[in-house]
């Protein structure tokens, strides 16, 4: 699951949890749970797996290093207002 999808999942969880809370302690529990999920996801490193040779390691996305013309996928994402999180080649390392 991509980072944005995880963030959306966490946001939905928080919203649903907040709607069910009847006390501040319940709300605090919902928020602490969401924060732990977010922190866990931030520790995951991502890289681009597009066109890798067998001995190569994933690299940073061309969008992040301002080399968008180097990748046909990045060019399309930028035109659509998207970023590397929408690319099937942007995955955990």
C-alpha cells in the first residue's frame, strides 16, 4: 500500500474513532493509535524499481531530484498533478 493510501486509511480510522468517542480518554487512545501507525510508516524507505538491472538497487524518484524528463511515468504524473506515490514502481526498499 502506498504512503498516501496508508495516510488516507489512518485519517478514516481517526474520523471513525472520533465519531464513536464519548470521552477525552477514548479520543486520546484513537489519536495515539493513529500516531503510532504514522510513525511506523515513516520508518519505511522507498525507492524506484523501474528499469532496474539484476545487480542494481532502487534509487530515488526523478521527481524528487528534479529530473522529470528522464522518466516517462514521472512526466505523466506531473501533468496530472500527481507524484511518485502514484507510481507502481515506487515501493519499499
